[in-house]
C-alpha cells in the first residue's frame, strides 16, 4: 500500500466525529505556516549577518515590498554570489495555509529557478495590526517539499471500520487514493463543495492528516 507511507510522516492530525459535531471541513484543514516550516526542517538565520546588510540602513525595510526593489539589497546579494526570485503569495497558489503569507527565494547566482534555493525570505500577515510582519530568513533544503506541504492535505474517512483515504493537492478537488475501494458511494474524485457535503451528510468519523 504505497500511498500510506508518505502520509504517516505528516505532523498534523485531527480526529473529528461528524456524527457528534458539524464542522466546516475547509476551515478545519487550515495549516499553520510555522508547522510547515518546521516540517521541512527550515532553519531560521540572521538576515543581516547572512547577507552582510547594514542594520542601520535595513532595520526598517524588512518588508518584501521594499526589499524586492531595493538596489542596495540586490547588490548585497550579488556581492556574495546570490540572486533573488520574484515574490510569491500563498493566496495565488491554492494552499491550505491559514493566513496570507508571501516569500522570496534566494538562489546561487549561477543557479536556475528549477534548482533548490539556498534561502527563503518569509513574511506572514499579522491580523492584529493588519499589516505584514517583519521578514524572516530561513535556510531551506527542499523547496518542493515546502510547496507540497502548502498545497497537499489528506483525509482518512472511517465508514464503519472501512478506511477511505482522499488527498487534495490543489484545495479544489479530492482524489481517492485506495482506488480499489471506489464505488458509487465513494467516488474516485470529489469537488471541494461536494466532498464537504458528502462527509457531513454521512456523519463519518474522519482523520485530517
């Protein structure tokens, strides 16, 4: 059963008995960005030391809107053999992360953007003050795993002891993984709204992984 192995390594798991409580499945699927970064072994490092940035010049510029267009920042990267990517926003990527986040990847100057970056500058939205929090710099080893964690989620449905595993990799469609169990009831694919209605109407026990 090859489909089970990668799911056992997921850090988050939430058991819900829908026969007892009604739930908003989509809300329950929300991921904390801190857990995602921890799960890929992202290591926070000092941005000033790493990029040789003068604190007096950049202390109030730790914002991706400012950094991405800052000539001195770009030159500092270039002077140590690095280059930046464009800024990416999680709201544009169909992710399960529970708050808006955005990030810029930092590559070796000779690398192309299909290769793994060395660093990621990450920024999350602060709802309390309604603005972006200061950027943080992380050393990353596997950016593909990061993207996978952002956009992939697994739900195990318990139907009277029979287990059905559905996975989504785009937030909008769920696919049955143990396809030998496909039936008129347990379809191979569900759209997001149909899947939530299916779970609530049948009062399943579910494990959100």
